[in-house]
C-alpha cells in the first residue's frame, strides 16, 4: 500500500521502521557514537526513523550530518510535520524525508519505502482498506448506534453508520449507502471530514468521517441492537469504537 504525504528532502530509501511516538531532538536525543536513542528504545542507524516533529536547538541539524559521516544516520525520516531543524539536517546529510504521515499508523519493524521526491510512503507488507464513518446530527445531538453481538468487529460498542467502501465508490456514496442499509435513513452528506489512519494487524484502515443532517428516527438492521441521540460531549463517556472522538473532531462536532 502507498500513503501520499509531502516531499521534503529528496531521495529514495528502503528500510525497517523505528517509531518514536513523540517530538524528537537530535541534539541530546541520540548517542552520536552508537546511534542508540536516549529517549525511547532502539538504534536509528540504517532505519526508517519515524517521529512526530523535530524540536530543540538548530545544532540538531549538524547532529544529523555528524551521524551521516559516521554511517550512523537513519536511512530515511518520516514526520507527521516537518520543521526547519530536521529538514535542514536531512538536506545537508542527503537523507530522504517525507511528512504529512500519520505516525500512529506505523509500527517498529514495518518494511517501508519512502520517496522524498514524490512524497510517498510505501508499506509493501500491509493492506489498505478504506471505510466510512457516518454521523447523523439532529439539532445539537448526534445519532450513535450500538453494534450487535453478531458483528465481528467491536461488538456492543457505540459508533456511527460505518462500513467498507466498495470498488469505485467515493466517501459520499459509500456513507449514504451504509446509512440507508443500517438505519433506513435516506440522506446525502453535508460534510466530508479529513480522513485519518488506524492500524490493525496487517491492515491500515483509512477512515473517512461523513456528516449528515436528518430528523428521522432510525430503523435498525441486524448490525445494530440499539441507538441513542446524545450530545457530542456525552459520547466521550460511552464505550465507543476506536477513535470515534477523532471522527467527531474532524466533523467539527
């Protein structure tokens, strides 16, 4: 599978990923004599180093170059958001860098290929599946559906009208289809939120948040056993499917 990010520093690299789920400073954050991290665990030498964002002193740029001269630098760098210090270091050390990548979707040990010219991240051993998560708003409340015991994924948890996108479908058509199948509510989306990634075993789910406006009471199919109209704030106290809060945020709820 291929994830489209943003090209920052040119070049192409293939290596195993090392993930650090936080901001990182090359100055003080790594042992320049060995390549071992001083925060987190692992050695960045020859790895595809993924972290959220650079921080710290501008000397960090020269630390990256120093690691390169000692053959201890990462093969490539993946960021959620690139900033000047790491970008400068990657350029002068000739290390490919892409950003705009959801670091939460990566695991240490993943095989990755990055292209710093096209801004792509390829994960050859993983499958991408695209899903929609449809939220119906009625006034100040939203409709949450409780998944039935017959559901193989997240039974008894609360969420929106969701499902896989079929071949040739966009988020709008897929979400409308799922909403009609699961609730008998016939509506078209009023907003498509920015998508995000969720990691599974061998799978990365690309979630497309979709907002509907409707007053209808739902008629549930077998996929759900209950429903509630609740405020977005009250949903935080419910047993919801993973990252439902992210869906709501991206829909401005």
